[in-house]
C-alpha cells in the first residue's frame, strides 16, 4: 500500500471515529431524555443519515447497550484511578465526585432494562462492585465513614445526584456537586448521633431493573 493510500485509509478511520463520537453523544442526549425515542431521533440530532448510523449499530438495542457499557467502563476506570490515591477518604470522595461529574449513573441505571446485557457487561459489573467495596472499606478504615452505612448506599447517593438536572450543563454540575457534598456529610462520622432509619439497602436489591422491559 502506498503512503498516499495509507494516509487516505487513516483519514477515513479518523473520520469514522469522529462520526461515532457524534452519534454516541447524540444517542446519550436523546435516550437520557426518553429511552423510548426512535433511533431516527439520534440520527437527526447527530446530523447523519440513518444509513450511516446503521453501518455502526445494527439497531437501537446495540446503541443502548454501547452507551450503558461505556458508562460502566467509566465507573470501573474511575474506581481504579481512585485506588491509587493514598488518602483513603479522599480516594472515596474523589471517586464519587468524578462519577457524578461524568453522569455515569444516568447511563447505567436510566437505560437499565432497555436491552439485553452481554456477558462482558456482566463481568464488568462484578468488577465495578468489587472496586466499590474496596473503596468503601478504605473509607471505613479511615474512620471518616459512619458505622451504619453500607456499600449499596453508594448507589442511592449516585442516583440522587443523577436526578439533579437543569437545562444548563454547568449549573447541573454545580448542583450535583452540592448535592453530593450534602449526602457525604450525612455519611460522615459526626452525623451519626442518630442511626439511619429503616433496614439498609441489600446487595442485589435493585437488580430487578436490569430485567428486560418491553
């Protein structure tokens, strides 16, 4: 292959990658607003023809699966990054802040039940939970985490932050950070004079959401 041919091939691949990023960004916006929206709405928002979208994704379910898996991978990556932080409490709070900023929970929970997960996604979900447990245990070892908090409480914290959404993305980020700070204050020692009400969330209690919905 000539240098010119390799350059042309490289250019087409780069353009394809850019198109894919545009499609995924459009799909994220469309389906977070309405998971039942047609795939044509994604093509329209991305400014591409429906055929260009179908060349990359066989259908809506493939696109939803990709979005959710991207969110799950981001969660894992942020948790792995946090584990390198020597300060146990900073590792825990920094991880939660980055996951909230990335809006990971919207992708993984809001789209749950809209597609059939793959085995790879199942393995990544197990990895994500294992990492969350490690960070939670480190936070507890720091003496900064209240004794009656449990790992599944993290999902509730992230879900509460993901529910905060206004039209301005920067204001959304600010309000979510504020909400996270409020919730972390509630999880910290010093706020545990009164026990948390009711039985704590159990492991797997929210797994029902991943059952396929029609």
